[in-house]
C-alpha cells in the first residue's frame, strides 16, 4: 500500500546529509554509513527499523529559530505540516502554539535535544501530541566536554596559557611560574556530580582513569536506589587504573560542602531551577570549581560571578547560560574573569553526534507519522493510547 504524503516542518539547522538519507533507495544503509555502527545501532533500536526509502516525506525548513508565538502560529497555518521538529532554542511553551498545531492537524512534535523544557508536556499530552526527543545520543559528547573543562581548570591550563602569552613567564622565570601555577593531583580531589542520569554516569566512567573520590546527588528515588550498583561499577573501573577510589550518594548540602569540583548534569525543572544560588555558593568549599554543561537556569549566574570575583570559588566551566546568545553585559563580565572557561552551548556539537541526534528525532517522527513503527524515544508515551491507530503502527 502506498504511503500517504507527509510534510514535516523543521525549525533549526537540519544537516543536509541527514535529510538526504530519507530519499535513498536503502535509507538504512545510507544512515549506517553516515552515523557509524554505534550511533546507527542506537537510532535503529529506538526508532524500530528502516525499510526502503521515505520519498513520501517533504521537509520544509525554516532557519529562523527566534520566532515569536504569533510567527510560529502563522507558519503552522501556512505550511500545515503533519509533524514539526524544533531545536532547544525555539520556545514552544505557549499553549496557543499547541492549540494552533492541533487545529491544523499536526500529529506529533520532535526536538533534536535530550532536554525538553522548551515545551509544556502537560499541554502536549492534553492535546494528544507525542514529543520525540534524543535520549542517549548526546551523553558521551556532553560528558567529554564537562570533563575536559574540569581538567583544564583543575590543572590551571587557562591561567598557565595566559601566563605564557602575557610574558610573565619571561619576567619571573621558571621557579616563580611553578609556584604560582602549582596544583593538587587530581586523584586527591573530591568531585561532586549533581544529577546521576545518562550524562552523570558517563562523567563517572570518564573520571575512573584519574581516580578522584566522587560524591553524587540526585532527587529521583529510582536513581538513588541504584547507589550500590553505581558504587561497585566505579570502584571496579578505578581498580583497572591502579586506584582504590570510592563513589557515594550524599545529600545536596554535603555535596556542596565537600566537593573540590562540582559538575551539574541535572534536568531543568521546578526542583532544580535556580538551586545553585547565593546560599548554595556560600555552602561550597572555598576554592571549589563549578562546571555547568546542563541548563543555564539551574544556576544563579549573578551570584556565581560574585563568588568568582571575590575569590570564594577558584573557577568555573560554563557551556550554558540563562540567556543565549549571552548579552553584552554578561560578555563584559566574563572578560574580567580569567578563572572562567566559557563555551557557546557546544558541548554536544560533534559532527557525528549532531547527525545522530537529528536522525533519531527525524526518523522517529516520520516512522510514527507513516505508521511504520512506534518509536520508543518519546517523552509522553501515554499519549499513544489516545492517538488514532494508523496502519502498520
């Protein structure tokens, strides 16, 4: 039976190479060549397989991601897509967008991110609209970025680079440089992980060769229930590298007070929004380092900058900010903070990772819309029971 024609609206930078795989005679083979075995296996497992071509799918691109609610509603009415994929910077929280989508017959949303705080899930579920997202794809890249920042700051790489470039090394000599830039061995430090989900677990795995003691905190009881499993896995890994390091669950207050380096890997929700505030920074160990590659709104950046400026905190690695791109006053503040390593929300920006992220959400959406499979990478799977059953679903 010939599949119905489908139209998918994309607000974001969908890679050309991913889009082209849709129309290949053997899209699965093309996708495997593009993504490699690891990512192809992940996408295939969650989407439910690929067969032949998707020539029935039309992609309508709109690259302006800063649209207002009114502009998105007008775009929906003009394009009248069956599905819509947006990047994390597109704000689709206004219920008017959901109502407009439902009104023109849109059947599903997608986002090429693991986070989905730019949607209101209860509104989507109430309208019977599933939201497809990208779990597991970004974990390794974000964890690598966070640990890279951690290593740079712990080892004074940024300050040492500045020391050489500014000529201080020449004027002061070798011994002065060694005294001023000397650091503690990483295995003697305590690393705190706030949020032990997919990315937090990957960070833990990457820390094993260095052997620091690790503390972690998570509000989810199902995660806390795995604390012995997490401890056994880390201790087993560290032994392979000649360490006998421990990892243990602790309270948020204890995490703050005992961590030399604290890295954030939690979702943004009502319990985490602004949790790293002035009181939290006051409770942190003097000279501690903060890493945030999760969501900007988890941290009160005004309070953080004050602590960095007065020397209470030794440094920070920041890949995310409350407002992106950052405004001029934030950029100017950062320019005066040599103890901050800042990147423009690129922790997950690896070429293959990016292709895999877009592939996962795009193929999940079109498989669902065409009734080829029922993908598992859906935020609100309970809507499936209320969604009209399609042939082959």
